[in-house]
């Protein structure tokens, strides 16, 4: 069914993966009318409404190609990440000895090794669950808008004391986005989904944590093998949950609590309003003209926080490399289309989550 009889004017933008139609709807059908609703039901794509100064617009998307995914690569990356994070969890939980000759030598991986390795699931499963939900928040929201986006790429990483078995996960946008509404929804969906999952993981993990008998700090700490103990800093949410689950004393985190802590930490890092982090997407969606200046200001703040914790300097270097030294955000197809009022809650929720998860001193 054709939509042209319901429209006053329209503009079609062909992209490599889809067509985007920006259509001004005839006021007699802008409620919309029953006839227009029936026609939209037959539209071979997705659509949403936009209230603009000249009237109500329909933003229609019709895909032109179906991307072919290399699922084997994603499965292999996830499997490797699961193995490495479980191995890290086993070291943290004390299920495996922290010996390079055992951990990095496949010839030493016997039945006893894998029994000890399985004790690390209490860390790896909740951690990867948080990362998976974070990335699927991005992915599913992008697919709802029929945006060409890759499935999550999971990255294995080094073991303790140099890492936790993973460098995180990411998805890749393969096309330009229609407008700031799409950018906001896709950018904010990941941190919101990740926070919702990380909150009960952290809470349950703290319930099963214990007061440290040999404290190295007044707050949280976790053994990372080789006789080392890693002190961890608080955010507002970790401090609140610690007070609810343990009244006094330094806490030796359980592997699940550590997974929850990292879930909150990753959420905070992604919400930094710099470059193309999730926070950068959200900032550009809300204030496109101010985005570059605010991003530079926050980058300076990150450098200054390096005096509190050296880990901030590492993160500043990573952000600088990923953004190639550019703090400006890539444009969207129509930057002038206003954000709908219905998206105010997304901005408020993102800001609140950033405040709750902000960790001034993640580690010494």
C-alpha cells in the first residue's frame, strides 16, 4: 500500500544498507487516521513519529540488504573469553594455583586442572552476563531501528595479576544513524541494561563476601594470586550496598562480587562523555553543538584524576587511541531533528547511573 496520499512532502535518502524516508504527514491524517495506520501496518520496514515545527513527520526505514554475519568468529571469541575469564576466576577463588607453568602450559591441563578451572564460573558467568546484556542492549535497539550493526565481539585478555581474562566487548555500527533519537536510544541502551544486571550481581556477591582478616585497605579487596591483594575503590552504589550488607570492616570480595564491581566500573567508563564512548553518543544526542567542548573538558578531568589513581591515565591513553585524537562525534543523517520529550527519561537515567557508578579511585 502506498503512503504518498497521506503525505504533503517527503525526502528519500538511499544508504548502502537501507532507505530512509523523512515524510511530512498531511494534518488530516497526523493523529494518525485509521487509513494511515492500516497503510503503516503494510510498510516493509520500521517507522517512528517526530513532532517538528512544520507538523508531524514520519521517519520510515526500509532495509535494502541483509548483512551476512561470520557467526563462527563471534562464537570462537566468546569461547576464548569464557575460558580466560573462568581461568582468572579460578585463580581469584583459589581453585587453581597462581603458577605460570600451570596456567599457561596446556600440557599441564589434566582432569584436576579442569576441576579447579570450573571453580572460576562464579566469576566468569556473572561478568560475561553483564557484558553480554550491555552489548545486547545496543544490538537489539539498533536492530529494532533496522540499523546495520555487528553482533557483540568479545575480547579475551590477560590473567591476574595483569588482567581479568577479558578486554571487554563491543559491537560495530556499519552505517550512519538517522538522527539523534536513534543515537541516544542505541547509545544509552547498553549502560542501562548492563547496570540493571550488574546491580543484583553485586548485591548477591557482597552478601557472600566476608570481612577481611588481613586488610590491606579500609574498603574492598580481592586476592589475585601470587600472594597479591588488589584494593578496590568505591562508587556511590558499591558504598551503599556495602553498608547494607556489611556494617563495618574491610571486605574480601567474593568472585561474584568482583564481577559486579567490574560491571559497575565498565558501565561508568562507557558513560564518560568522551569521543565515541556511550557517554559521547548520549552527549552528542542531547547537545550536539557543545559535545566537542565538553568531551575535551572531561578528558582533562580524566588526566587530573590520574593523580588520584594511575588507572585513569591508562584509560585516557586507550580513549585517545580509539578516537585517534579526535574529540568530535561523527554526524548523524539529520542532526536538526529534535529529540522527542519522551526521551528525557533516557537522559536522566544515564546521568543518574553515571553518578552512581563513578569511581574516583578504582585502584591505587
